C-alpha cells in the first residue's frame, strides 16, 4: 500500500498539473475571501471569522477532488497497467487505500495554506485573538472529513471509465448529489421525512461540524460513506 501511495504522490506532483490544481483552489478561495466583494468577503462581513471559507470550500471541492482523483484508476486502465497491478502481491484494499490516502494527502496539502488566513483574522480581530477557536477548528476538521468522502467518491468514479473527462464529470455529479441533492430533496417535504432525507446527505453532517460541535455520529457518517465507496472501488478493481 505504501509503495502505491508514494507512486500516486509522485505522479501527481511530478507534473505541473498537480500544482496548477492546488493553485487554482487557493487562488479562487483567496479572491472570494479577500478581494471580490460579497457574502464570502471577510472585510465586507466585518467579523473576524472564516465562515466564508467553510461555506465556499465544499463547492470548490466539487472541482478539486475529482481533478485530483480522475486519473488514478482511469489512467491505469487506459495504459493497460491495471492488469499488472492486480497481479502483483498486493490486495485490492492495498490498491484502493494507497490511492485514497494519496488523494486525501493532496487535498490536505491544499488546505494547509488556509491556516495563514486564520492567523490573519486573529490579528485583524478587535481585540486581537478574539476569535471563536472551537468553531474554526470544528469547521476545518469538517473540511478534512469532507475531503475523505469526496476523494473516495472520486476514486470510485475513476474506476467507471477510461476517459478522464467522463470520470471528472461523473465524480462531480455524484459528489454534488450526495452533498446537496438530499438537502434539496428534503426541502420538498416536512417533518420526519425531511429530517431523514437531509441526514442521508453530506451537507447536514458537514453543517453540524462547521458549527464547532464535534459529534461522533457525524464522524461515523463520513467514515461510513467513505468506506462504502472504497469498497465499491475495490469490487471494480477486482472485476
């Protein structure tokens, strides 16, 4: 598994595409938070918080995570190397988890520079450092878990086709459906049905963590959904 993990990281950062994908994510986020006026802009909001980041990042993940994962299995199938990989003395789980951890590591690296903005709002606050730390770290942890789920979905999408463009679109659609589709569906109903539908989707659980409340049920949900898609990917690889 470790050799596959290292191979995927080298493949991603061995070309300019890897750096461009991360740069686009950070540039788009930075512009929306600090330059472009609007609801996400920290200066316009007048509050020393990064709520705009945690509202914006999940939507940018719909681009980032499929872009990171679209080549992981699709390229193996296209080049004919997937057959060589599965005949090596590695299990299907080794293959899937190696690629999963590599994809998650890339997104985690993309998230790290956002901590600079956390330092910035601490200095901008009046008085200094008058910031809700629990909400920030809860929300940031939510982005980490959200990345695990989206990367799992992206790798599953990569196993569905040899065409990386098709894979990107499929992965983005599945991520959007699970993230916000059930939220929209729940809005058509009321009462317990609406509550149940929203709880199936990712948005409800991410919003809960983003409030700074670390609930074990939300963490279990993220890990469960990630495991389900990793298992589906394992079945596809074996097939």
